[in-house]
């Protein structure tokens, strides 16, 4: 059995035409992480990253027709070594590869060509380090779009994005005057990876808010040790809707824990811009009561959960939660515990027999007609909504049978019917005066 090959490590750099000045580049805000005087930030990054890389890994340097003679070779600045010879001195296993004749990026067509040239060098699953210090002005924007594109199509992983800030010392002429010795020119290499990560968080938060899909948020929070609590409760919340856990949804527990973790998450991350995104996500559950006190709060949670399903195309879950929610709220109006199977069955009986002659009653109603009569008298919802409850039952059954029955409905009608029936039953079961808690003893 062949061993699984590790993904390639790939460093991408762009080279410009400027006559670069010597300085000392340092990493991670630590001057001890520096590699001596260097004219090229690319060489410092190469030393910082690639000493232990293998021959299977890649370092691509992208060159325009002007940059190649100016700074890759030493054809123009003849008193200075070009980048090609400078890199070769390191004698690392990974051999830098020049990608020549890259367009200058002076117009839209050329920018697209640059985009394609870089994309073509990437392979499935590459681990990518990106240096955007030099090159054309649109490079940072191009890099942001390209990395997202390649992550989707080639499943690459962005490890670091570097930018060497020589301009932090001032204009070149002033730098030469103030720091005549290049060894005194300390230049930080910024790690801009957080901005790429922020794109991921923005996309994930957007999917959660607009689609109710927490898959991306779950992946991101799972990778942050300080956000494990948020990850746990986000997963529980999503599974709660996905599997129609009505008891958990009506109790408010899922939302209480999720909201608590969201409130503290912004303080537990090194990304300051993450906090507003999480605040938007928190608003998603504003309609839920986290500590319901009685019927009114539980009715609100019931219909908020159904509307969540409507908003996020969870149609089958929505029908399940609507029918079981209606039964639950009627049980609460009876003053019972909503988990009581006997009471839940009697609610179904009420809807089933409300408009039938007594001689047609079956099962529980036939065996105990006096109880059935009292039920119909005390709760007018049974007579008023028999037809709608029957429709609700039929639609739910159609979904549960996956459309295999001869009576299967048209898929396009389910969402509209769910919306209509939700409005009807929400109006019918509009919060009543406090009837009782109705909470199972083990809740």
C-alpha cells in the first residue's frame, strides 16, 4: 500500500522593477527572527520558511518582462546580485522557480491573465504561503480573490500572507540619510493572514444568518481552542433544527447556551473584527425566549422555531415542528405536561372527531365518548381547525413518505402551505393568559 503523500508546501512571490535597498527584515514582531542584511524580502522569507522544505515543495517567483532583467537577473543593477543568485546561495532542497512573462497588470485583461498564471501553478490541496510585498498595485485585491477561488476549486490552504513594510522607515532618500548602515534598517514583515481568515468568518457568519447553515462556522470555531464552547452549542443548535428536537427548541436551552457563548466569544479571539460578526449572528436568535416561564413564552418559541425552518428551507422539519407544536400548545392549554403521550393522543383525537357524527367515532373517542365531548366543548380549536389540521397531517405524511405515494403533492406547493398553515395556527393559538408551565418534570 502506497503511503499518502503530504500536500505540497508552496511559496508564491512577485518581483518588481525597483532598485531595492538593503535592510534587515524580521518576523513575528521579534528582531531575533531575522536573517541578516538583505536586499530582497523574498530571500528573507525563503530563509524563514524553506530551510526544511523538500524538493517536492515549490517556491514560485512571478516576473514581468521588466522585473526579470532588473531584479531576477542582474542585467540592469549590475553592481548588485539579482534574486536568482541570492536565493541560490541558500542551497535549500526546494529550488525557486521563475515564472516569466507575467503581464504587468495595467488593464483588466492583463490582471485576469496574472490571475490565471498564478492559479495554474497551484495543485489540489496545496499549503500556500503568499508574499504580496512587491508587484503591481492591485496585487493585494487579486490575492484575496485568487485565494478564495483556489480554496474552493483546488482545496488549497492559506498558511500565511506576508508583507514587508520597508516604507515604515520613510522615503528611500530619507532612509539612506537616517540609516546609512543597512544593518540599522529594521523592517517588519507583517503577517496579514488574519485578514484572509476574516473573509472566512464573514462568509461563515453570512451563511448562518441568511441560510441557517452553520457548517462553516462550526469548522472555524472548531479550530480555535478558546471557542470550543461556541462550537459545541452551535452544533447542538443546528442539530436541534435538523432533527426537529421540538422539546429542546421550546425549552429555550439551546438558545440560552448559544447566546451565552456568543456573548463571550468576541473577547476570546485575536480578531477584533470578529466581534461585530458574532453580534450579527446573535441577533439571529433574538426572537427566542431563553428562559420561558409558561404558555406565552413557549408559544413564542414554538412559532419562532417554525419560522426559522421557513426562512431556511427546512420544509420537512417545519411541518413536523408545526404539527407537534400545535399538539404541544393545546396540551399546555389543558394544563398538562407537553410530554404526556396520553394527552398528546387525545389532542389528535379531538381534531379527528370534531366534525364527525358520534356514531363514526373510533378508538379513544368511541371508548370514552363523554371525555371526547367535554374536550370538544372546552377547546373550540378542534372544530375550528379540523380541516387545517387534517391538511397539515397529510402534507407531513407526504413528506415523510418522500413523495412515493400516488397522492404525492407537487414539491413547489409545500413551502407556501407551510407558511399559510403556520399563520393560521399561530393566530388560533395566540398567547393566552398564563395557563400553566406544562414542563415535563425531567426538564
